[in-house]
C-alpha cells in the first residue's frame, strides 16, 4: 500500500506555530519524532516561563522567532526527505531487481541485500 506524501509547507507552518509539531507530522524516523517531542516540551516550558516572568518583548519575540524558524526549516527538510524515501520505495516496487533500501542491483532472488543487509523477503 503506497504511503501518502507529506506537504513540506504544512510541516514548516506546524513547526513555526508549535516547535516540533512539523517533525511529528513529517515523521521521517523515530529519532526525528523524539526530537519533535522534545521541542514541543521546550515550547511549553518557554510559554510557561514567558507567562510567569513576562520578559520585555524585544527579548521574548526574537527568541520565539529564532526557534520557530529553525524548527520550520528542519520540518521542511524532514518532509522533503520523507517524500524522497516514499518515491524511492515506490520506484523500487516497480523495478524488483533493486534493493529498496540502498538501490543496489540484485541478481537472482536473494533474501537479504548483499550490500546493506536489508531484508527483501517478508
């Protein structure tokens, strides 16, 4: 069953509004999902600290914008990587003589890729 591609701009907007939400949306791998959760926790801590301490606007807004832009850029790239991975998997399904993990040409009917060790038989 083909996977649905992720919209890069939606991932960037999600991460701009809530740090880490775009990484959760893109979901490239478990590490990036964990980073997204950690960023969301930092976002809640930031909001709580800003509401308690009430720092001047010229300090709190640039900090928010900096982390939002960095998180948005990362989520945009994550969604792009996810889409490339999905496209590669779809292409490998069309051409069965190629490893879906590393792209090595396969000869015969191996159970594992001789280059990367990826399991080819389900």
